[in-house]
C-alpha cells in the first residue's frame, strides 16, 4: 500500500470521475492509501479525450480535492 497526500490523483475529484461512487475509490479517499498497482482513469477536462490511465500516487497541476 502507498500513502497518499493532497495533490496526488487518488485524492483528486477527476480520478475515476465517471464512477466515483465505486467502493474501492471511496476507500482510497477515506483511508488516503491505495494498492501500489491500482490504476484508474483521469477525467480532467483537458485530458479526458486522451483516456489517460494513471496510478493513485500520480499528480498534476489540475488537482481538485475530491469531496
């Protein structure tokens, strides 16, 4: 497991945005940790057409904290 901090994808509202109610995503956001190999899509409007898949500990300047 990896620990997540603000600014990393696992805690961003765009991470898995099209299915943000998925239990595993909710658990990642509440525990602030994720399996090292967990990947999901980035729904940030500027990269959504690219269908990027990123790890929970990735990050970018488009970070917006998940609710």
